[in-house]
C-alpha cells in the first residue's frame, strides 16, 4: 500500500477523530467566520494564538473539511509517539533558536515545503507566538508567519491568503467547557514597491499582530479577565432579566469592557477599586449560600414551582438510571484521567492535551477490557449489548452531569429562600447598588477621549 494511500486513509480518520474529540471534551464550540476558510481555491495560511498546546490543532482541524498542515517545532519529532502522527498529518518541522540541538539551516527546506503546499492550495496553520502559554494576552509574534508568506509569494508568484484565528476558552483545562473559534478577515498581503526584505517582514508581522489582536482577548492580567467576566455577567442580567448571549457576543462585550477598564484605571482608579470591593463582597456572600445570580430572578409563584418540580421528576425518572449506568462504567478512567493529567501536564496550557490523550487511552482500554470480560463470562451477544449500552449511556451521563448539578443547586436555593425570606431581598438590593454604580461608570467611559481607549469600542449595557 502506497504512502499516499496511507496518508489519504489516515486523513479521513484524523478528521473524524478531531471532530469526535472536540464534541466529547467541549460542551459547546461556537465557530465564527468559517466562510473565510471554506471558500476559494487558494493556499491558506492560518495564524492562530497558541494557548492550549496540541489541542489547538485538533480544534482547528475539527472546524473544517480541509486538511490542515501544522508547523511543528522540531523537538516534537524526537518523541517516538508523536513522530509518526506528525508525519501522517503532514506536519512541517520548524527549528527554534532555543530548541535543544536545533539545526536552523533546515528551516530553508521547511519554508520551501510550505511554499509547495500553499502552491497546491493546501492549508497551513502556524502559531506565530512561538509556543503555547497561559497568559492573559498574546505574546510578541515571531516573524516566521510573515517570512513563510513572503517566501510563498516569491516561489509561487502569488501570495497566500493570510487568515488570523482566535481561540478563546471559557474555562481552559476544565472538562465540558466552551470554546469560541473566530476566523478573522483575510489580511492585506500587498506590500509597497521596492520595500526592503527586513521591512517587508516587519510590516507583514505587524499586520498579523493587528489581525490576531482583533480575535483574541488581551488584558493586562488574569485578575482583569476575571473582573470583566463578572462585569459582563452583570450586564447580561440586569433589571431582573437575563439576556442569553452567544459566545461571540460575550467576546465582543469582554473586549469593550477590557478597553473601558484600562481607561478607568487611569481616570477613575478609586471607583475601580471600590466596585471591585463591592463585587468581591457580593460574590463571597453568594458563594457562602451557594447562590448564583440567576437565582435572584426566579419567579416562585406556586404554579411555576409545581411545573418545575413536574419537569424535574420527569427528567430524573427518564435519565437518571441511564446516567448512573454510564457513570459506573466510566468513573474509574474519568478519575484516573482527571488526576493523571495534572501530573503529566507541565503547565496549565497542556492540561487539555494531557486529558485528551490520557482520557482516550484509559477509556478505550477500560471499556475494551470490560467487554472482553463480559464476552468470556456471558458470550458474544451479551458483550455486544454491554458495549452498546456503555456507548449510549456515557454521552447521556456527560450531558446530564451539569443538568443534575443545576437541579441540585436550584433545590438548595429554593428551600434556603423559604427559610430566609429576607436574604433574597437583601442580595437583590446589593446587586442593584452595583448595577447603579456600573451604569455610572459606563457613562464616564463614554465621555472619555478616544486616546484613553474608552471610545474605541462603544459600551452597550
């Protein structure tokens, strides 16, 4: 069987595998701007932020039917497990200056290979930051992406389409969290005539930086990210009504709030500290009683309460037995994956990768062994039935895991408010005070000059 045939077969499996991993590990994946990657027959150079190690490549591949060729640092090829995988998916090795025993002279061959792939209208993904990280902002970009684009333009007589891609995780490292994948606007690859090569690289790198900044959150610290997330929740739930937002809408709101926060820290630092103290005190009190913001908006009229309990009983009766069966057969590999990935991962940005790799290995191993044992004890039909029941029950257990947690939380808060009737009114008053102060801060931001960053993105409440 030829190498090309093997690769074609593996590419189909790789596409399926990436989509399966994405759907299992993440509760919700929202994709914006997918038309930019799906249309046109041209070489495509994806420039993405790099915050989740190998999972970033898996997620990008899961978003499209086009085969994505990642640029991989040469050190990964020293890993005996990753080397055949990188070869099968057509990864292009690139040496970095800080890699051990890196041969930078081989990068010329890698750039030529990239040009050939782009000439064949292939899709390449590069992470211009150079390495995966867990910071609250994108790092200073390396020049590799610009140099590849310029080399491809010189080699092929046409520039590739350069597309910035932003990956934003709601709770990175958490199982069944959400992720937003944004494909930005294709960048302008046209350069002035007679521009020097070094200046051309710097200009194109600056354009890539600007494009990538538009599809990523860039705050000064994780404390700032935490604060703007809390503020966004307050803006989503105001005047007793919750406005459900898509991930893209939340992302835009967080971008505006980050801009506003930077400006307010300069012009109104005392107010920023005061609102942060109010938020902290309010959240500490809510956590003490297990209360979420939306609990303050629940209508506790008798008819609605009866309907809620009827729905609760129906959900439990229909799904709980199946979910318990799925949990019983998956709890051991789940716990081993949860604790083992923490030991394997060297940093926070590697948690998801470790969980994916270790989880697939452990779940497949455990279920295979259990199916074999059932086969030996009860025969083929029972083993087939057992495996089918596990494959059915496991997704239901995953899906209902959060639902049961919400049900339990709602029940505790419902009976808490019955016992402490004044608590709900007290928390609602505290929340209203914060809303009033936030509205005042929004008015201040709108009056600030554009140079402060307050008017670049209008704040909508």
